[in-house]
C-alpha cells in the first residue's frame, strides 16, 4: 500500500513539474531561465525543506558565515539549481548559448591534445554552476563525450529527464552493471566520460570536503589508473548575468593512488565553490554528520 501511495505521489509531482515546465517554455529563453530560478528559490525550496538543508550544511562546515550571507545563499543556491534544470530542458537554445564558449584554465591544452590523440579522458565535475555546460560545449566541438548518470528515483520524471539530457548529447550510461560495461567500452575506444563526484557515498572513502569527512567514490580515479586515462576537473561557471558561462578546465590530476587523486578532485571543487558559494548545490546531504558520528561510535565501542 505504501508503494502504491508513493507511486501516486511521484505521478502527481511529475504532473506538476511537467505542467510548470510547459508553461515557462512558452517564454523566451532569457525570461524562462530567471523565472524558474525565482520559482525554485521563493516557492519550491522553502516548501520542500531545501532552505533548511542549506542552512544546516552551512552551519556544519562554515559556522562563521554572517547571517546575511547565509540568507543570500539560501536564495542563490536554489535559484541556480532551477536555472540549471530549465536550461537543460531548453535543448537547442541552451546548446546554441554555450557551444562556442572557449576552454579556459591550466588543463585546456591537455584536453585538446587528448582529443586529437583519442586518448581516454575522465572528466570530473560537481553539481556546480551548470554541470552540463562543458559536455554541451565539447560535443559541439566534435569531442566524443559520454556521461554516467544516476536515474531519478521518480520514474515518471526520469523518463523526460533522460530525454532532455540526451538532447544535449549521447552516449549516456546509467549507473549499474550494464551502463558500466558500455561506459568502459566507450572509454577504452578513446572517448571522454563525465563523472559527478560530489554526492555522499555510503561506502565511499572517508575523504574531506570543506574540512569535514565526506565519503567519496573512488571510481573515477580508479578507472583513470586502470585505463591510463587523463583525470581532468572541468566546470561550467555561471556569469553574473545569470545566463552565460565560462568553462574552466583544471590541470589533469597526476596519477598516484586513487585516494590521493580523489582528494585532489574534492580540493579542486572546494577551491572553486569558495569563490562562488551560491553556485554549488548545498541542498545535497553531502556530509551526513549523524551517520559519521554513528560510525565513529561503533568503531570506538567496547
């Protein structure tokens, strides 16, 4: 009965979101993007509990932030998330907006060289700015870029979400055995594969992010070592006008061991987030301190 109730709830949530998207898609791009950002920040975030989660995360890792700064981030974070979502759903209009953005940063030349040589590359980013900007821009340049993704728990929403991200480019590899096999075949053929590594992984390595333990998957670094692939942090940074972006490509992470390399990825993202605090998805339960306390107590028990 509970499962049936959840299915009905997911269906109704999907209807609401689809209806809202269809309405705002009638507006020009330059209006729909800030409009959805405002709706997400002023309506959805408070009702869904996102505002409280942002405050809790900031209190945990940045307890010295001024109240005015916390209030600002409680608006900017969901605003950026809303903009990102409607941009992805805007298909060709979004692609045309970002396709000619130049690659900047210390790793741009190495990435271009890898493309010319068909060397495997693992592109690593986070839920920052718009994480699909680099993928869209690289594909528009003729780079072979795939991405591994986590299907949405809401199966009704996931169907059209997959269609939206597929418009930006393929191949896409859903997490799981089948998707992993497809992704590895693509990588070995000299493709570039995108990873998001800033989500809490229950069985991840106890690495740090913003000075706190944040369990992190080592898979991106492990694959880079196994297949001699470049491990490259890359980001789409939203401009002050809220509509345009720059692309930052950091220097490839040196091959050492998976934990050291993954910590370097966390540090790369943290450095950028500290410069643009409102562009990271502080809504994530990235640290789950209550879980860390439980694990610590278990490990120090009698």
